[in-house]
């Protein structure tokens, strides 16, 4: 290590969170600064500057930074994408526009599909053709390729996506065309090839993912190059890693090549922390609820593992890449309450964000938000410095609620505030039930971890609605995701398409050969990255389906070497997992391996045993105070507890609120609060509604 500190920086919609761990000591720093939406890098460096001031460390003592960002997610949702051309096989230029028959809202008669990522005038064809097994039907035509190059020069694009038919089975045509495009580009455009991004079947998903990757490359290149340049000046020798949707981290070079893998970069840090915290407290089944300023992210951990999917949807677009499954809804502390055209109370998805923020911030916001409701109900004390630096304006919150919600609905301000919280809780409850239904899970079999700045204010009520009896609140809930970033390992994923049928006489040998080719390819590519030169862990997985099925089941093969019995174990596991997912299996029917996957990781971040301990307590914020808090429409006089004074082993019973710099926890009447040895809060005796 060239320095003395490991740092995790999570740039959210409202706050930018930082957690730092001293490499050879016990130093811990948790802090929040305001996000700068127009230039996220500014908030990033503001956090680094604040860390230096708080810790007394020199910038040169920052050894490694793990960065989670919503830059890519926001760019996809807002369609802030580069002008991109698509090059594909002759006759297939409209795959992107045809798409699938799915509709995001089946019952909306006015439903309109989003604009196609690439207009038809920028979709080009080349003469070539492969069959599905990779054999050449029509060679790549050189004259067609030269004509394409001339057309691309004239259309002034920033990026080019290359998606040739069946290139997952044979990438020779795609490699030749991509090499030519890069050769003549001379920094004119970025190039993304499907065989490098998503070498798998399914034309629409493969095309959409590759186009998205190409369209994001200029943005990612500019952002990461800027960060690296400023870090080199400010903290020479500091290493920068960016977290990926799969829960691992990437070097900036790898992130530039595949920016589409950053679609869940921010929220995965919270999932990593949930996994570690749940294991430390002895819970294998956990629901993670990350409620920040702009959204609430829900993830499910079952049997000690977070579910990894091969496809997610961002801004109504499919992204075909291994990702931790996270279900997000527009329900955050900054979500705006409003009245729709039929007079119904709605909350979100629009958010006040960091600028101007909720009305109670006193920064010019006039729209009522979820945070304003908590302030009005006394759940966030008026004297509290939110994030350690924002003093709350109660009157501004009351005025916003009265003008936009209470008066139009004929309610008191308190009734309006409670109504807004009921609506946003219903939204999050629905999100959690959706995640549970996908696997047929019973919420009563799970504990709930509530984090993010707003999570501890809503966790107990949500648990009560769902019949969950245990809630866990981290020591530092507002920076919990940044803490997870700090424990990241470097990880890259590789895939190889193949059809290995269980009724084939040499199926076992075919499976071993498939993964042998995949491992050789992976190690060759990683050989160019010095960060992967150390201790490597190789994990294997297959996407398996019954012959004739349209969708697959993920079957883990583990980390050990494959042998003659590996195929039979994989088939048995497939039938078992298929039965669990769909309540049906038929071991007599043949199945087939559709895609083989390899996940390669190497240690990079801190271990949870180092960063998961409580560390130094933050400065005391209040002591011995009593406050008036509304619980279910009743105002109750209850104690305000300072989190720094709740020592391990302490316990109490609600009602009370627990305050700290990065969050406030609401403990309703009758709920038991205990402090764990690590300083986390364990809440039990939660009544079911």
C-alpha cells in the first residue's frame, strides 16, 4: 500500500457519502457532503477534502478509493447518451426497434414506447452471415465494409456499436470489423463490439446492451479520466476502483471498456454491507432496505447469498450483464408529495434532490417531501444538524405541506404529513412484496436491515406491515453503502455460449472443455491488468434450461475443478432449482447448458472484521432531551437518545427516537431495542399489523 487509508465514496442523488479505514490503525471516518448533480466529480472531491480536514491525514496518505456512482443509471434514464451508430448484419438493422412485445403498463391505453436508442438513419448493415453454430454462410464482404466506413465518417457519431448475427458462436467477422473501425477511428469515435460486452444469444438484448455500452463510453471516459487526473494531482499514487453491478469493483480501464456494467454501481455497496452484517449477526435470510434521498432500493438475501441475475432493466431498457438483483422505487427522503388530476395523494418518483432539496433544508425548496413530513411530526428533531451540517427549518416544512397537500385535501398539516408517510410506506411495502413473490418467499422468515439516511425512520413500520419480527439498524446507516464499497473485491465476469445437452453421450467432457476455453480466455484478458496478478478466485455457473424452453435457471458449479461427476451434479441441481422456482420439474426430460459463466475475483478492499466494528463514536448531538413525536396520529412525549451514548449491551423499550449525524431511527411503543457488540441496533418485539 502506498498510503495509509482505504476510502469508499458513494455519490447518491442527495448526499455523497464517504467511509475511510486506516490501513495500519484503528482510524475510522464516516461523513456526508451534499451531492453536486451538475458535476458529480465536484461532490466526490468535496468529500475527499472534508475527509482530509476531519482525519488530519494528508491527501498522499489515501491509498485506494472505491467509488460507487449513479452516473450511468441517470444517463440511461435521462437518455443523456452519445450519438451512436449501430452496425449489424444485412437484414437485421431493425432488431433494436422491433424489440419485444412486452409493455411496462399493460392497462395504459396511452402507453408509448421510449424512443429507439439509435434512429434508423444511424443503423448500418454489412454483407456477412453466420449460422447459429458459428459456421460461415456468407464471408464478410470487404467492399461492404469500406462503404460502411465512408458512411460513418459522414454522419458525425461519437460511438459505434457492432452487433453481427451469431457473433457469440464465432466472433471472427465481428473482430475483423471492430479492428478496422478502431484502426481508422483516430480518436473519432468509440467502438463497442457485442462479442466483448455480451457474447450471448438473444438478438434484441444483445443489441440493446451493446448499443447502451457504446453510447455510455464517451461519458464514462470523460468522467473517469477527470477523476484520475485530479486524483493524480491531489493524491499521487492513489488507486481508483469503480464498483460494478455484479458487486465487485473494476479498474477505470475496465470500466471505460464496459460502462454498462456500472448500471447498479451505487446500490451494490449496500448489498455487500447487508451480506456481511447479516452473517455477523447470524441471520441467513435478510431483506435490505436502502432508503436514501431519491429512491428506495430493496434486495433479498436468502441462505446467506444475494441473488445474481443476468439481466436487469434500467429506464425500460434491458441490460444483459450479471448483476445483483435490486428492486428500486422512487421513494426517498426527498420524494415530493403532490396531488394528481383526480385529487389523489401521490409521492414521487420526482425528488427534490440535493438542490434545492426538501423545504426544511432552507435552501429554496418549496415542494413538500418525505423528510419535511418527518420534521413536522417531530421524528427528526428541529435542533438536529442533518448530515452534520444542515440545520432544519420546521416552519418551511409546515408551509410547504399546508400549501401543496393539507389545504387542497382539507386536512391539518399533521394529518397531511401522516398521509404522505402512509403513501410512501405503501410504495416500499409493495416493492418488498414484489421481491419476495418472485421466489415464493414468506416475509416472516426474514429479518429487515434498514439503512440509508431515511431507512431507520421507516423500517419498523414496514416490518410491522409485513409481519417481520426483527429489524437491524447499522451503526452508521447513512453511510452503510459507502462502507460496503470499502470491502469490495476486484471482479470481472466472462461468458461463453454453448449447447451441452444432458442426453449427449459426451456431455461431461463437453462441459469441462467449455469451461477450459472460458478460463483460458479470461486469464489471457486479465493478464494485461496487474491488479489481477495476485490471488485469484474462480467461480463457475451455468445457465440451464429444459430443451425447448425459452428461459434458463442459474446453476452454481462452485470454485473447485470440474470432473466427470460435475455434469451429473449440475443436472440434479438444475431439476431441484427449477422445482423451487416454478413448483415443477421433470428429471426425465433432457436439459441443456445454454451459457457458461466465469466470475474471477481478487482481494482489494478491507475486510469486514476491520471496518464493521464501531470505531470512534461521533460527537454527541443531544443528551437527556425529551421530544414530542407523533406515532399513528397520537403525539407522545418520549426520550431522544444519542446514538453515541448507546453502548454495546444497552437496551430499552420504545417509544423513543435515536439521533446521530447521518440518520434518525424511530422506535415505536413496545419495540425492544438492544445494542449489539458491534454497536448496531437490534429491534425485536415488533407487533404485526
